[in-house]
C-alpha cells in the first residue's frame, strides 16, 4: 500500500491522489501531522518511518483479523507474542536513541537527595519504569483485540449450547440473537481496530518523545508551570 502511494506521489508530485489512495494519504497525513510532528518536533522525520509502519501494520492486521475468508481470519494482534515484539521495537527505539538527559533522569533524577542516596529508591522506580512502558503497550493491544474476538466466539457457541439444551426451536431463536449481536460486535471491532492502532502509535510517540527531550526544554516547562501557579495564586488572592 505504501509503495503504491509513494510511486504515485513520485510520479505526480503536485497532484492529489483520489479514491482509496487518497484515503491512505489522508490517514498518513493525519498520523504524521496530528501525532508524530506535534510530539517529536524536530525529531519527527527521524522516527516517522517507524511510527507510521507500526500504525499501518497494526491497523491492517486488526482489520484482516475480522475477515473470515483468506487471507484474513488470524487474529495476530490478539496474540501476545506479536504485541510483545511490537512493544520491544518501541522499547529499542526509545532507549537506544535516547539522549543524556533521559538517562540522567533515570539514574540521578531531580528529587531530594534522601530519595536517591544512600538507598536508591527513585533510581529503582525509574529503572523499572523503563520496562513497564512496553509491558503496558503489550497488554493493552493484546487484551483489547482478543476481547472482541472472544465475545464473538462465545456468542457463536451459545447457539450450539442452547440447541443441545432446548432443541431446534430454542437453538433457532438463540441463533438469530447471537448472529445480530456478533455482527454488532464486529462493527464495533472495526472502530476498535483504528483506535488501537492510533493509541499504540501515540503512546510509542510519547515514550520516544520523552527520551528526546532536552534539559533546557524541561527547565522551560518547569518555569512555565511555576508562572501558572503564581498567576493562579494571585487570582485567588485578588478574588478574596
């Protein structure tokens, strides 16, 4: 899909694609301009290829999992091994390309000395935080995608359970209800497929962005936060 879009833009650099190709370009623009660029800033072009790849890989796998005929049917993103590999990729992109300020905040964070020495309480918490982020990504995507498929499977099994218990009449009535609810759940899963791809990409972008922040940026944010607090305090005093 991406090669198709790239070939068109290379051949027609000043022409907007239409129909399906135009929809793909709109999604690429939405993810890049709405998520990657605002969070990563100058580093956006550096990490955009990975983040866009992750988004479209998860999206296509989610949608293929809803197709019951070839080449779909396999719920890959409902397999924790697949989501773990994706999370490890984000883990590598976050930590292998992190700057010095990121590692300083882990091994010597800006907290009172008693929390860092002689017992490294904050260092231990921050170090474990490195691994909890990809773990959260793994479980979030896996649980959400597996849950929808499990509900459809259970609704389908109810047809056979009630048919065995109450005969053809009860089985037929259960079949109608189960099929309607299954179709409803599959339609919801289409929406969830987009949402989960977006959420995974957004969280990956946030984690990478935190590893790319400079110390000056952190100090500027702290100063702005203090100014906001002072302004709020002044407004409160003036009101009283």
